[in-house]
C-alpha cells in the first residue's frame, strides 16, 4: 500500500539514525553498510536482508533522480553534486527506511516486462514492505518503506500420536525446560 504521508508521528519514534551521501553510484553500497551497522546496533537482525534490499532500491532511485551516474564525472558535474540522505527510524514494532533526494517528482510504480533489465525496484519494495510511500518536503521528496520487526509467532511443536501399543501404558511427560531450550535454539537459526 502506498501512502503520501509520513509513516509515523514524532512521539512514536524510539530510535533514529541518518546518513547523508553524495548522490553517486557508491551511495548505494555506503547506505547498505550504514543500515547493516545500525540494525546490528538496534538488535534487529530479522529484517536485515529485506531492509538492505529496500534501501538499495530506494537509494538507487534517488541517485538516478538527482545524482551523477557517470563513472568519471567532470569537475563541473561535481560542482553541482546533490546529496541523498538515508534515515532509519525505529518504532515500537517496525523500522522505517526513508530516503531523501532533491527531486520533486513522485516515485512511479512500474510493471516491467519479463525481459526488462530495470524498472522492478519499487515493485520489490512493495512486495517486501509492510507499507511504503512518499511525501514532498522543501527541496525534494522522501520515499519510505516500513518493515515489521516482530518475529513471526512460533509454530507449536507437533504432538505425538499415541500408537495402539502404547495407548495402554502411561507415557512420561515431556521435560518443559528442555522443550523451551529446543524451541529457542530453533528460533535462533
């Protein structure tokens, strides 16, 4: 679902961190390092892969909209270099990735052909994010995506079926402490 409003109220913010980058191709890898470090610090490893993919797509779009894509930019291009900013906002049950750029054009979700080499970025964001959207601010726009950080509810362990042979005998009760340790170990994988 796309929204044209900020995804949170300031009073709901628990953590945030931000990085401004030159709007060049290397901003994508720098933003990935920033997110990996921040999510590790916030102890949110469950969403790291999705967050890195979303950030890569959003920063790539921001650089394409306002930056320099040439491998060897000229001095005059560098003199007018724009910035992009990546902000990570930690809420109670989610993390919001925001990417600011100097373009006022709203992002457009396209449906790329099967043989197209690009054009799938926002489609991926839409598939991975709980919600996403954009909003205009003075000097540009912010494109954001929200990821839930709550781990999925644990699946109950399967129950053993009593065989006809053991139905008449009393089975020992399972060790609850051992089962909790086993479940915690499985969830850690």
